[in-house]
C-alpha cells in the first residue's frame, strides 16, 4: 500500500463497517419483536406516510436537512358511528452541522369510546456514507408519553353494565419508546422501525389492558425515485406493517411528480400472512388510495388522500379522507439536492 491509498482504504473500511452495523441492527430489531407476545391493535394509520416518515420511524428525523412542520388530519369511514378520527402534528430538523436530527410529534386518535393522546421526541444520529453527504445512514430513538382514555358514555348501555369494565381504570398514563434505522440517497430510501416497545409493561388496570391493548409494532419501508423524463419522476413506495396479532399489512404505491410541483398517484393496501388465530373465512381488509400533493411554493405543500375499502364488507359504503399540510424553513446548509422527494 502506498501512502496516497490510505485515506481511500480507510473510507472503504468505514463504509463496510457501517453497512454491517446496519444489517445487524435491522435483524436484531426483527428478532426481538418476533419473540414478543401477540394480541394487539394496529397503530394510527396514515395513507400519506411516505411524505413524512417521522410518524413511523424516529431515524427519519432530520432527513430533509431543513426544519419543517407537518400536520395530518384523517377521518376514516366518514359517517360510520364511532369511526376513527386522527390528528397529528410533527416538526423535525437538524443540528450539529446535519449530523444530528431532532423531532417532536403529537398524536390524538379517537376510535369509538377509545381516545389516545401521545407525545414523542426523536433523536437521530446521521452518518454520511460518502464525501458529499448525499447518502446517509441514521440510527434513531424516540421517547415519550401516551395517555389512554375510555369514555363509558360512548359505550352501548349493555356494555356499561359489565362489572369487569365498570371496575376497571378508565384513564392510563404511561411512557413509550421507539427505535429505527433509516438509509437514504438521492434516489432510494429504506428503513426499519418499531414502536410501543415498553408501554405494555406500564399498562396497568385489567380493563384498559384487555380492551385497549398496547403491543409492539414493526415497520419496514422502502422507496425510490426514477426519472421518466426531464419533467416527470416516478416514485414507487412500499410499507409492511406487523403487529403480531392481525394479518400483516402491505401497502404498495406509485406516484408521479410533474415539473417538481404536483404529485399524483395512489396505493393499494391489503392484508397478507394471516395468523393462525384468525379464521380463514374472515375477509381480509383492503383499500385503494388516491393521492395528490401540491407544492404551492418552496415552503408550502398541501396534500389530500381518498381511501376506498374494497373487501366487500360494510366498510365499502364509507369513504376515508386525509388532509395534510407541510411548511418548510429554507436552509442554506442543506446538502440534499432534492430533500423533499421522500
């Protein structure tokens, strides 16, 4: 080895070590969660998750390399009594010359008699994988608190007389933790994350634990960006969500960006890998989603998603609407040539 080869050699060794660390941690997350017990309910679901990954992965914090605020409001199966209604707001950005990502988010989810409010802070350590900083590997952790409430007045009168439920605690306040890994370049991204890691340990009161169980969830995301012409880009996306109780959820999407101003596309959500405790005669959930994202200017983006259930159940009579609003604070230090694409 000559003297001039040493920096390049050291960089290669460093890259290999980072890739190996990423693989080990990803498999470790999957292995830990696979050993945890089942019987849980799904986390909050957003159709526009691919436009702000912080909601499912703390390692996403700081990806855009500019501070931004994102707001979601989702009303699922509009018109159906007790249908889910969800509001969420998040902000994230970078400090320490882009090496550290910070994020904060608040979520309120109401489903029938259940009302859950959560607050999370996220920290991501971002490791450049090349000299330009266009490829980054981030390791993230998140911590916060969750409050569960059970509104007895919203229950059926017959259910309100259940002695087990009447004697149960109606409000619970508990800590929560999240972990994640996120890799991105200008053209691709991939991430694995998990949440609800410690809530079950602190979930006291047999009533809430039985009716509103909290168990770990595992997420895997992947996507890319392919130029079709000078004015049109294609963005395929994939999301796999596992709660170790119900069927595994698969979300496949494709979006077209026109003149860097308008996203148009959609996704198909379905259930796969049915669990042994679910009767095969039960129809799998499925939905078709249409989406639009509009860049009003360099700082403001507005989005809308329309979901239609397609599994021939009663839910097909009701539609789902989801609106989003994003505001970006321009940063001269942002290294990504197109940070808003993911």
